[in-house]
C-alpha cells in the first residue's frame, strides 16, 4: 500500500503529491526567472555583465532543475 497524505476527507497518494509539488515549484521558478530576466535586461547597463549573469544563472538552474525532475519522477 502506498503512503498517503490525509487532508480531512481527501487522501492524496505520495506518488502523486511529489510530481505535483515538482510542477508547482517549477512554475514558481519559471515565473521568478521571467521577472528576473525582464528586470535585468531592462535596467542593466553593461552587456558583458548581463551575459555573464545569464550564463551563471543558466549554469546553476539546469543542474538544479534536472536533479529536481529526476527526484520527483523516480521516487
């Protein structure tokens, strides 16, 4: 039997809750990234610093989201 999270009369299986939480976290992260990109591109003054920032952000984001995805769908 699969463990579940009981919310009053609603019971959500753990195997369903983990991917749903991944989708929620990914959605919030995508919105944050879009806001960050807009503000950084609108208010930055140096293109080299902007390019470096985008590269570093991408270098951090891809492994983080990959590990999150792997964890969420392989439990």
